[in-house]
C-alpha cells in the first residue's frame, strides 16, 4: 500500500486532475490511497472571504465565493462531461450554498473565530476531493471519497490542530483497509480533520503533506509520494541560482532542516510520522512523472560533497537585547523567551553572550509590541530586511574546517549572526537580504561544482 498526495498545482484544473488520474492508474497494483489539496489558490481565497465576512463586508465575501463556485463548476464540467456533471452539479451547489450561508452568519455576527475560520477553510479540500473522486471514476478508476474528518482526529487548537495519533490510527485502520481490499482507490482531502466531538479543524498551512504522512504512518505504507510541480528537492532555489541540481536522495534530518529554513517543496512536519515508522518519502513532479524525483530516507548514503543543499529564508528581523545591568542575572534568558511566547513570535536563530542576546524572527506586525515588552528588561534594537542562509549536509559531522571554507569565500560579505552546533548537520548565518543572490551563487559554485553522481542528478 502507498500514499499519494497531490498538491494544489497538481489538481489546479481539469488537465492537472486528468494527469493525476493517469499517474494513479499506473500505481493501481500498489494499492494507492490518494490525498489531495484544495485546488491551487483556493485556500487563500476562502480565508480572504472569511476575513471579509468577519469585518462585516458580506458583499465582498459572497462575490469571492461566487468566483470560486464558478471555477469549481467549470473544472468539474470539463472533467465529467454534460451527463455526469448534471448529476454531480447539485452536490457542489449544496456545498457552496452552505458556504454562503456560513459567510452570511459570520458577517451578521461581525466576528471571525478560529473555529469558524477552520470551517470555511475546510471547503477547499472537501470540494477538491469530491471532484477528484468523480473524475477518477469517470476515467475507469474505482474511486471512493473518504471524508478526512472521519479519520484524522485532532485536538481543538483551531488553525493549527495537532493530530491525536492513537485515535487517528484506529479510525484509519477501520476505514481504509476494507476499501483497499475491495480494490478501490480511497480519495481524501488533506489539511483537515476533526475533534473527537466532530468539530472541523485544520492542521496548518501546508498540512496536506502532513496529512499524507499521518495516513501513511497509520497504515504502515510502503512509501509516501508527494506529487508537486517540481522535479524534487534541489541544491538551492533555481530562481537564485539557475545551476541548481536535483538531489536524488537525502536524509529525513537534512530534509527537515531545509524545509524549516525556506525550502518550500516539503512541509517540515511531513517527515515526523514517516521517520517514526521508517517510511521513505518521495518528492515527485506530476507534470514530469517519469522523473525519479527525490527520495527521503531515515539514513541517506554517504555523499562525497560536504553539503546537500543551500536554503534561504528571507523577510527576517534581528532583535538585539542588551542588558549590562543584568550581567549573569538568573532568569534573564527565561524572561526574554517568555516575552516571545506571549507575543506568539517564533525564533529561528539565537546568539548569546554574557550581556546580550540576538535572535532572528520572521518579520511581522508583532515585533514593535514585542520590542516594547522586552524594553522592560533591557535595551532593545530590531532591524529588518535580513535573510538566513542555511547550508545542510550530513558530512558536517566529521569534516573539520567547514566554517573556515564557507566564510573565506564570503570574506567581503557582512555577516550578522552565525550558528553552528545546535544541529550537527547545518551551518547557519544571517546576512542583508539584498546580498542573498550573490552569496548563494558563490557558495553553490564553490561547494556544488563537482557533484557525487550517487546523490545528485
């Protein structure tokens, strides 16, 4: 049994869904379970209409909804043909009528709660899974839609719910194996789940990857396939460095570091359930299904290159907290991180001395209030337009002099912070955002000019 997850661009229109059907048909002997995202950009529009309704702008919310209704009707009509679509149309119409009624209710109350936001956002995956199931059936696949809310059990932390694995695994094992035994293809929406009481939740943006890994781990899948619109994980962002190459195989640890520090192919949480069950994850291209993509495994083979990839995270702000009067004071660091927790601002990189702490955070509107709070403890400065550069590779563990080689190459670049040691597989530093293209190109030329053919394509 395998799990195949198709992202938004892989189900973005009738042509993409037809391609997905062909890919799944070729995998039928391996008993696939299919997990789909919402059609490309739909989740963004759903959340936008929810915010508009919450602000009392009912007309704008309903106008956006009308556009989405028309788009889904067009995709379904093109996929199914007049006869089947006529039967299917009433089901889609009922869903959109219910969505519009929900938007009117939000607008009437004038408040958008996290619980209601999850309810609105869930429509993207519910609609796409229904359309994909119907399209697969029309193309000779014996497909059955499975409502993910009946299988993925979560806590009640709306908008970023955590799965309850024991309950989820029980539901998965009672629901999906009978369908697979009957040679059916289950189709589920990613990203969504429900509490034990049946209240709809979502597991965070990018959560369809996580959903696929949860299903794969719960059923003991042979592998998990993440179908997207690129050939796999690359040595760096090709928009920054056109010479970027495909990585054939990479470890779970390396992939998670790259995902966290900006590589957008994979959601960081995806790897966690798969790691626990030692299930390989493949990143594949639905527009180029013959490409072998990238295989992510618990332990990758030895690579003669020091690094596997360079990731970049932009729109970073450095927060400097300096407090000479607090020299060696007990609880200083605790007080600092409690302030970050109160303002719900996650930290990426930390550098400390006896009297100061520097931290990097995603640039956002919470930073001025956070800085004002920290000013009660110490002198605070913050500066935006920075970027984190992260070089990842298993060989850092046993290769001396790596940092010297990296920073010798960047001797003329202003380096603001450096972090190595917290992780044995990454070297991270902070630079000015506008220096990113030149820095990445130079590092890529230095460390990726002679590639190990067993690891890189």
